[in-house]
């Protein structure tokens, strides 16, 4: 199915991303590609799916044999018909404006009859639990819902080979369970599956092998039996996340005086053309004495809460107070830095260096932050040439250098390996000790356990649970 011998890739700027990879993957196997952010996982997928060099410049070296064809292929259209691809950023998939059209698009593009298309759309909607959002605009979906639509669309043509780049990064626990079920079904049908992933626990009883990349080369290939035998020290040395699903726990309160207090009083928000209220909070008080984690299913109102809190959206009803003073939108915007779920929306400049320094209020911390986030070697790169995890680190570093007193992070560990996840956790705890208010939306239980003192759980736009360490 896939055979690589001394397979390398060099960008148009003469940067070697992949270095003499050699391995074989038989038909019907599920292989997880893991390793640190920036190790070449996404580039490997983009060569396998033909985007390099079909759409992007670069030199493909060595032997690449995929689906019985030698790369680069001569008939790109016929080649990709046998593929399903889920990119790291699900928005890059979308060609239409609503979910049902997005699912139908690829089959329409290849000229399938409308009856067959409609039947297949209904099958995918049922399998991926998309019936409630079939008529929804793709622009109104949460990050996790976009991810689910992307995976459903990628498997519309029943591909022989499926590539998934960080498929669980924006998914809640229930959606990850559904993803796992779908992958099991696809594997049972004989589909070959490659998954670039940092969260490994849900894949342990699906994957046949785990390939660990480092600096573009294959560091080690492990079977399922071998990876579960790793000690914690060996796992961490390889840069891998926990191999067992984490149980929920919280850390003890910081024990610092309160200097920032935010109170939400009878807050309500509803999106245009929607009858259901997206956010309803009768009363909530937040302080900088604790790092506050925000959890809940995809579409539960977490990101809406952050957009209202940060001043990006005005509540339809109610008031927000900061230190007992009514805080209008401008006041909240001036105080907050919101790291969004899609960090591509927050990368504006031509180099990482300029991205970090242009609006920095704490330039004296530049060298320290770059070192701690492993950004020094990337400072002269264009931000949009970076991997998803590297982009995430750039925007988090920008938030810290901004000098804002309230930092909001929406899935900050999406695309991050173990070392960088721990670095983010450590830095957020340090910022909190300095008096910065930190709030984090996350489905990453391993990160929550390391970082948060208080947990707000959202359901249908309301806070269903409010927990602290006892």
C-alpha cells in the first residue's frame, strides 16, 4: 500500500523537512505518526496526498510508492479519488457554505448521480452524528463540529487510504469516542489509515504501529505491544503524551491576593437568525486567584462565552463588571488577549519575529519566551509556513508578550506535543502567580489536570457545574 525508501523532502527555500524515511505500511493497517511539533508529520502527509509538488514547490527525493503508484503522480485527479484527507485546520476543507452541501461536494465534483449522493450524505450524517447540523452554515459551527464535518466529507467516497492530521485536536470526549468508533469501522472495511496525532490514548486499541518522527527522520517504530510497555520516562523522552485516558483532577489554589475580579450579571447572548439562546449566565464571579478551565461538548457555548467576556461580542442582556466598574466592550478588549481556536486568524506579519514584537508591551521578555517555546530557530520564518503546533506556540507567546492582564486561551494545546504542552502549563501557572487572570477552554484532560484550579462545565450555553479542588 505505502512503501518509502530513503524518502526526503526539501522546500523551495532549501530547508530539509523529511530526511531519508524508510518504512512500509500494508493494506488495511492503521499507523499513528507521532513526535514533537515541527518534526515533519504534516509535510509527510502533504507529500503522500500529492500536494507536494502538485500545488506547492519543493523537491521530493527517494522512492515514494503509494496505492501502487510512484510519486509524484502523473494523473493527480485519479490519484486523489482514492484518498480521504483531513487537514490539521478543518476550515481548509470547506468549499461550500452549509454542511449538507459540503458533504455532497466531492461526489458532485466527480459526477456521481444525485440519488447516490443523497443516500451517501444521509449515511455519513448518521454515522458521524451530523443530523442536527445538516442544514447549518459551516461558519456557525464550533471547532469540534467543523472537525467532524471534515472527517465525514473525507470519507464520502469510501477511500482506500485515509490520512488524518490531528483529528482529535478540537473534539470533546464524546466526539473522540465517536471518531474512534468510525475509525474502527473504516479499518474493518480494509481502509488503510494514517493518523498524525499527539493524543494517543484513544488509538491504543486501533493502531497497529506507532511511528515516532524527530527532525524529519524516523526515530523509532513501535508496535502496539511495544508502546504500552514504555515506562513514563521512556514515553516522555520520546515526546509522547499519556497512553491512558486521564481522570479529572484539579490543582490547589494559588494562594495569592485578588487584584482582578470580573462579575457577569444576568448575561444572555443569541446569534442572529437563531431562536435558541447561545449563552445564559445568571451570575458568575471570576478572580485571578485561580486558573479557570472551561469544558463542555462541542457547541456548548464555550467560545461564545470567551467572545462575550473579551469584548468581541456584546451581550444582548446583562452587564459585565471589572473590579466593580461596568466594563464596556472597549474596556474588555483593552484588558484581554484572546488566543482563538483557529490561530491562523491571528497571524498577520511576514516573520515570526515581527509577529511577536509588533505589539509587545513586554519586549524585555522576548529572548526568554522564544527560548522557552522553542521559537528561536523559527524567528525568520513566515508564520504560515509553520506546523500547526508551531503556530500555536507563536500566538501563545504573543499573548504573553502583550502584557495584557486577562489572557483567554481556546484549546491552547491543540497540536502540541508533551514537552510543549508542559511548557504552556508551566508558563500559565507562572503568569497567574504574577497576577494575570488566566482562563482556558480545553478538551485536553492531561493539560487541565496539570494547570487548572477551578473548572466551569458548560452545557447548552449554561454553566452546568462549577468545581474547585477540595
